[in-house]
């Protein structure tokens, strides 16, 4: 529309079903009800916005941070 190209990220193949494997405690991308969010897992419980969430179906590690960025 304005001549701007927005880069895309290939994520499809990296999603892991919660029913197959749960991650260790930490921060991850999670998928639930058609939405992607950054979630924390603590002692096997998904935490989203300070609440335990039981509807997460898939997860994947966060991508690495950028190596270059403006200061």
C-alpha cells in the first residue's frame, strides 16, 4: 500500500503440542484460541497476564533478540 515491505517470520514448523511435550520453566510463545502471546511457564502451569491459563495448546521458544538495533 505505501511501498513498505514487512518481514515475515516462519514459525509454523516450530510449534510444539503441549500434549506431546511441555517446556521447562521460562518464557515462550504460546498459542491458544487462535491467538499468539508471550507466556511464562512456572511449575508446569502457563501464566498469562498474572493468571494461570489452561487453554494453551502449542508453544515454541522465543526467537533470539536482534543483534543490531539503533541506540
